[in-house]
């Protein structure tokens, strides 16, 4: 009933221009949260299509081989599965993140509909945290899909640039979302402001924080986390050790950002607006991105651990996907881990790389089944490279011959030009 009310809830006219100043009209806060969720659902759907097309094609397309006359599927090549498996892992992680944030939204609306005055403070805390989650979730999902679309398209070789593959439409649909309802870099400031305000509540105002959805509880223990600067990652890259690194990284970036704000405040020549604006690059922007990625990782881990109906084989595959995503995340932020002296052994970088390559190799045989879980029917996917029966070349041939304009000669081409010798 709650979901039905959300579906029927009127939404004011959406704004396509980027919101770069305070003069732009805004949606009501609750409507904005719901609109953001509709957008994530659309973006996750595009990511599903990307993965489905690229992985199905890679499992069918054969090229070269260990001996003459024998060709192997391109998914077997290290570079191919190393490119595609992390994208597949991000699909599972971000899809669950979007669903979990929607659950938070439903919980928020359910409590608000009770009209209980005792819940007003709780609703205020929930609204603030939900806004921070929705802003950063929208940004990371749209950027990830943008990057994934390009990578999947290139992974399909020359065929990836055919109109009939659908990649062009996917890219065209996703790109506007990076600025829709607020440019990603702008709305990430809302998330960093929320995190900083809670940091100041604890360490400057000596007050407690309220986190109904538990995404910022790490702030309470961040000083202890930073003091425990010992990296426990080994060549096996156990998930517990990786999560410790993720926790430390978020705490480090928060402390680094707070220190930057304090340094700028001492100058006394910057307004509040200029102060926050000057601390965005390498600090607050990074803080927001790492915050939502850490949230995504921990929520997916909880999903795996708390799902009693899931069999061991399925859990094993999902564990591998989680480790792949976490390794990729740490690899992308390895400069900060070395900068903060959490990583002080160059072997850790090699361990991360080796483990990532091994897991991508292990998951290549599961890739087709993993995309089939979410893949839409062929008539909705509408891609000659992503057909479910694997008959890619037949689909391409059918698409070419079914177009009445394929074999027509344009009227502007002169007949003598067609018949002229090339010599």
C-alpha cells in the first residue's frame, strides 16, 4: 500500500538544466528523494543492458587460439575478463545499494504517514541521512554506468559501434543523468556537508550523532580506527582485512577534509561559500564518493551474511563479486592508502593485483549466468550482440536484411561513378 501511494504521488515538473545556483527552482525534499530513486532504477537498468550485451557477446565471439584452426571465446582472455568482471560486480553492488536506499525511503514514508508527533525528531534525522545517501548514490551510479557503457562497447570490438547493438541508445539515455536534477559534482556537496556536520557534532560540539540508517556511525570510532594504522591484508586478500582498509580510508579522508577546512578557516579571507568551494577537489568530493562506496560494500556484505535462504554455492559467487569490487575500489584509491601510510609495503599492491586477476579468471565461467539473473527479454534488450540464444551473427544478418534501406543506392550517387574502374 505504501509503495502504491508512492507510485501515485504527484511529482512536480522536473528540471533538466543543471542546478548550479540557488536561484533554480527545486522539487520538494520528499519528492526529490523519490525522483532520485526513479532515476537510479533507470540507470541500473541501463547498466544491466551494458553488462548483458558485452558478456554474452564475449562468450560467443571467438578469436585466435593456442593452435592453428582452434579459436577460443574472447571472455577467456585475461584482458577481457579483467575489463568486464569488475563491471559485473559493480552491477550487483549498486543494484543492491539502490534497493536498500529505497527500503530506507519506504521506511521514512511509513513513519511520516503515521502522523505521530513523537516521531518528528526521528523523521528529521532520517530525512537528512536519506538525502545524503540519495545524492551520492545518484552520482556514483550514473558515473559508473557512463564508464561501464564505454568499456563494454569497446570490449565488443568493431561490432560494438553498430547502431543495432544498442550501446548508442544506452549512452544517450545515461549521459543526461549525470547532470539531471543537479550536476553530480554539485549534489555531492550535500553529502559532504552532512558528513562534516556530524563530524563537528562529535569532535567540536561534544554532542552525539543520530544515524537511523547507520551510514555515519563510523565517525564515532574514527579516531580509534586511524590510530590502528596496521594493515592486515595478506596475499589471500580476506574480505575482513579489505573491509578494515575501506573503513580506515574513509576515516582518513574525513580527517584530511576536516583539516583542510580548518586550515582555510584560519585564513579569515574566505566566505563560507568560498571555503567549502576551495576544499572540494581531492577532499570533500572524494569524501562523498568514498562514503557511498563504503556504504554499498557493507550493505552488500550484510545482505550475503543475513540471507539464510541462500545456498553456499551462491554465497561463494557473491562473496567473490564483493571482493572483486572491493579490490577494484582499493586499487583506485591506493595513492591515498600509501599517502596515509596505511600501506607501507609495496607487496600489498602486487597482492591486490594478483588476487583481482585470479578472481576475474574464476568468475568468467559464471559471468553469463550472472547477467541472465537480471537480463531483460531480447525484444526489450533490443541488441543484436546480446541475444539470449547466442546466435549473434544470425541476428546481425537478419537486422541488415530486414532494413529496406540497406541495399538501396542513394539518388545523389551518379551511375557512372558506381561503374567506374578503380584503376
